[in-house]
């Protein structure tokens, strides 16, 4: 068994638990779409479905006066991989309303500035109960973000857009995607 370099834990990580990696890049739907093999018929089919669902979502977002954001993972997943979402997120009206509400929160409150501090305090409070740090952080991510979002929504309630009235969305093509990948 090979030993790690001096001052590491044998896997190249520094002693003390820190990671020697850079922060993750910001999500970009455009970058993800650019990386798809446009010559592959299966991938072309996925792209066609993406653009159909994106047009449906854009129509719903227009009711709120909001564009589809390139950094929205929810919008990307709605358009590209709806089968991976819970059933409620497969409706363009629901996704558009969520995106509009989150954008209203970001525009009207110091959500970004408050969120990290609130999550740190929440994780610290959980840690004081004796839970291991990993479990504290999993619970904090699962429950803390919605709690902070709800607090921000309650603080700016009159600014949150009401659900836009529209006829029921027609479901996008329900043809299953091919499980075979292009080679």
C-alpha cells in the first residue's frame, strides 16, 4: 500500500480536513447544451425535446414578466430531464411560478447575503445537539434552505407574484428517452 505525501492523509488531501479543490463552477444551461453531441441522433432528439419544453416554459415565464435564467438548474432539468423531477415539477406553470417567486425574493430581499449566515447558524445549532457534522450539513441543506426562503417570502409577501392564470399546460411529448447512449 502506497503512503501519501508528508502532511497529507494518503489521498492528497491536506491534514485538517480541507480540500485542495477549487470552488465549483456556476451552472450554465448553455454550456451544458453546447457539450452535447449534436451529430448523435439520440442526443439531437433530446435537444429537440429540450427546445420544445423551453418554449413552453418561456411562454409561462412571460406571464410573470421573467426570462428563463441560464443558471437555473430547475429550468434546465424541466426542459432536459423532466423524468428526473418529482411529478409536481413537470408542469411548466409550476416551474415558472417557482422561478418568478425565487427571482422576486432575490430582487426584493437580501436573501443571498442572509442565506449563508442563516445556514451556518442553523448547522451550528444542529451540531450542538451532538450530531456528526456531515449529518448536520445534510439536514441543513434539506431543511434550512426552504426555511430561509420561506422567511424571505413572508418578509416580502406583497411582492411575490400570484400564480398566473392560464389554461392547463399540454403535456410535452411523453415519449421515453432512449436508454442507449451514443458511442
